[in-house]
C-alpha cells in the first residue's frame, strides 16, 4: 500500500466522509493536505478552483500495486494489522477521468473525492482477498501492526493501519461515471 496517498479525513472504522466533512487538522499528513489546498486558492482570482482528494491509486505501472504484487504473487500477501481498517481506493483511469471531467465541466468547483463508489465498503482485508483472487493466489498471511510500524515508522504506519470511509458524493453528483466502480474488475484490469 502506498503510504503517501492523501489523507485529509480522520481515521474512523465507521464514520463516512464526504467532500463536505471536516478534517485536515489531526496529524502531519492531514495538515499537509490542508496546506496544499490552501496554497492552491488564489483569493480575488476569477479562476475557478477545484481539488481532487485521492484515495490509494491503483494502476499497472507503479503506485501501491507495484509494491504489493511480488509478495502476493509468491503467496505471501495478506492484510495489514487487523485488516478491518477501511481502504479508500481508486483506479488510476478513474482518477484521471475525474480530473478531466472537472476541468472540462465549466460549472464544477470545490472539493471532489477521488475514490471509488465501492470504496466505503472495502477493508484492507477484503482488498487483500480480492488482490489474491485476481492473481489466483491465497492472501492469508497477516502482516502484524508492530511490523508495519517497524518498517514505516509510526506516522506513516498509521496511514496503513487506520483508514477512512470516504464517499465520492459530489463526484457522483457532478455526473462523473466511474469506469471501475468495482474492486474486483479494477484489480483484474490491473494485473491482466
């Protein structure tokens, strides 16, 4: 999993976050995202502003999947920590599609969550099972939380061991139609 995906919303196993939810003030990464977004605003400018907050971006040529493929192909993949933490994901083609949709639609501005519509129901454990299934391999080996912290450090490990249930409410309302709303189809496309 890519520990560098944007994290704006406070980790919660049950609360769902839309583009209107508060966040951005609870740890280094959330404050960094808030600072990036504030820096993009040009006060008094007639230019419309739009921000896409992405989840974990899944694609063939890099990102989170590139770091996970070898362990999973060897049958050594599995969930991180408890595996119950939410896993906000998006296929790279949908992320680029959302960016194009927002740029090409004159009336759109503000925040758009770049996550799949099925993302709120995806846990780290279900993601591991789906990736294993897409590769035809088991996904049984859990990586203990202490090992994740030892490898990534406490701050980055928290991004992997805690998650947010992010909903692309405004993104869907804007008329964007997802190419890969389903995790199984997205992973099959990526590992094919």
